[in-house]
């Protein structure tokens, strides 16, 4: 499908949906619990659906009613699935599911779509094997499909967490093992996502010792307790509306955001303020009003998902904006550094790649046809560009935004934005 974006005044208030990262963690933790848990106000999206299907495959009983998940978990004993487990497009689900499968006495095969099958798993596979499992890639290249035979026992491993999801996967599952586990960390990108995982472990009373993210000692023979919890609003989704306000000079009130939540993408609001936007943080809401923006250098390591939107913002800021220290952005659904450079150039951007980021100079953008590359954050970022430049921007592959933010188009239109979703152009 195509998304056609035209310059328009976007203003008003938006209720930001639940966090994808929190929702998927909640689904796995509830499934690893013996008993019934309730998850209120989750993100309902393709990625969340993938997590639900995978947890069901391992034996959880999950139902959705009135915007609430009810989960009867399988505890520390997931069953061996009776078929190949398909995680769809969800990288978080794949990384978590490999560890879940390692708890089973049987054998599991996990795969996903074409993007998942080229996203790396090697360091996680090595760590799981260190801890007693037998995991291997069917193509012997550290990529899905993977075959997993349990069972994890604990011990000592080292992890190169080029993506934080490797470490989060280990942290969620190692408390359930027979023995204690020592995880030595040679590199850790995206620290706030691990802090989010530890936030969940703290809520569960899990015992561990964190040596400044150089190593983490996790005590074994622990278990998760059934819980009821509402999912906080998603700062990653809020980024698109915050950037829209900052670029356009208009004002948007973003509701359902708690600045005390551990999500890393809340950093975007302090960055926007430093660049010149007006940002007012209130209880459960944040108001953003655009102003004259100035370019700056931004360390994106902890907020890689914001790179596509910030690349667009850089085109509208005076001078030069440098997005740096985010090499893992090349390992997402797409190589987001390369893709954003390529697609924004089609719209007239003065932009160039760095090995670990982008340099963007203020540009006079114009309309054109661009590709979404089956990447939800690329599609939504290009749509924000289209709402702020003369001439239509036509984005191919618009349906990708259903992965994390199905209501994106409707919420933009509710605020006055001209977005048309169509089968043909």
C-alpha cells in the first residue's frame, strides 16, 4: 500500500498507545509465571501479536478482551512446540523466544520473515550454549532459522550485546535456572532497554547483582509471580509527534506519557528542547511546540529507534546535525542509516552516512516517491517529512507501520494532517 503525505497543519492532542517494549516483556514474563496475570492497555500491533503467538506455542493460554490480556503461564517448563515457531517481523520476540525455548526439555525450531532471517543472533546463541543449551543456526551463519534444544542450567558466559535484546533475553530467563549465572558484558548498546528489563525484574523481586553493566550476577532457583499491570505509553511512538511539532512550529499535547518510566526514548524531549523547541513536561503528558531549531551533535546509542525521525528533523534545523555512536541502527529491520540517507536524498536532503550514524545539513526538501523498505519507523519518519514540505511525498509499503503503531495514520489525521492510505497511485 501507499501513504501519500502533504504539507498540512498538525496540532491538537494525541493519546500515545502502550509501549511495545513493555508489552512484549510483560507477555514473556507472564508466560514464565505459574498462574494468571493481567496486562492492561497493551500495545495491540503486529509485533505484540507475534509475541502472543510465540508464547502460546510454548504453552501459555492468552486471551485479549476489552484491551486487556489475560495470561495463564507455563512457569519454568515451556512445552516443545508442535510446529516451527514463526516470530513474524519481531526482533525482540525472536531474541526472547530463543531463551524460552532453551528452558524446554524438547527441541524447537524458530524462524521469522525475511528481515528476521538476516538479523544477527550469534552472540546470544553462543551464550545460551555456554549455559547448557544446544542452539545452532540451520545455515551455520548466526542467523535464523535456529534449532534450540534445552535445557539451560546456568554458569558463566560473556556477551557482546551489540543489541541490548541479547542481554535482556538472558536476564529474563537466567533467574529460573538451576544454578547461578554470571554474565560478563564486553559491549552493551542501548542501555535503557536493559534498565527496562531490570525494572521488571525488580518488580518481581528477582535477586541479581549489577556491576555497572560490566557483569551481572543472577541468582538461580527463582520464579516469577502472577501480576496485574498497566502498560505505560510508548516514547518511541511519541517521537514522531514530538518531531512533527518541533519541525512545524505547531503545538501538540502528547498524553499517556510518564517521564519517570525507564524507556530510553524519553531522551528525545530533552534533545528537542536543547535544539530550540518548547517542551513542557506535566503529570502523564508532554507538550511540544516548535520553534527555530539549531543543529547539534547527538549521541544516539541509547535511542537507536529515534534515528529515522531525527534524520528528518535534521533537514529542518539550522546548520548541521550529526547523529553518532549508533552502529546498531544498521542491524534493525533495515540498515536504517543507509536507508534514511538514500530516501531523504530523493527528497533533496543534504545528508551523508557515517559508519555509526548520519550527517544532515539544513535542506530545502521537495516532494517525491520514496520506499518504506518494510520498516515501520522508516515509513512513519518519511510521512513526517511529507507533512512539512511542498509537494506530495508518496511512500511505498505504508502498511509496515502496523508493526508497532497501527493508529499512526488515524492520529495524524485527527490532528489535521493530510495522510492518505491507498492501494494505488
